[in-house]
C-alpha cells in the first residue's frame, strides 16, 4: 500500500513541502470536493480549514466553518473515508479571560452571550 499526503486549499502554500501533493479547491463547493475525493480516494481526512479569526465577516465564517465542515463530513462518508479528524479551536471552551489549565474534551463549550467571538461560535 502506498501512502501519500495531499493538501487542499484555496491558494498555493507559501512554503510547499517536498512529498506533498497540493490541490486547490473550496470546501464549500460540494461538487468540486466530491470530485477531488473520488480522485484522491483518501483513507483519512484531517480537516483544519478555516478563515482567519480576524476576518470578521460572519457570513464567510459560517459558510466555511459550518457549511464547509458539513460538506466535508458528508463527502467523506459517501466516499469511504475511514477516519475524519476535525480540528476546532481551544477558544470553544475559553471565555478569553481565564486560563485554561489541563483542559480536555470534558470542558463545556462557551457559547451565546458568554462567547465574545463569532469565529468561535462557528467552530463549536
């Protein structure tokens, strides 16, 4: 079995790494992502895509972080991906005031009026 590493992004990598196959695409484009998954046939997907938290355009944050993630999960399920890893953000359990010490998955999400960043709301 041959193992390869493929990356998908909207733009070329600033510092491409040897041995990585780079692909370009928008994770909110279901048709394009399905075609790419059919071509690449990934066993594992590590989803780290997100607009930068300082972008501050709620529509873009929601489209990428919520709708794009749903698209990626759906296509991964449809195309036989064996493992899907979603990276969120420590900010989903952080109130931006206190320190996070030994935080883990059991911490509650900080949402609603207690969450000052819309970016974080979309990462939950």
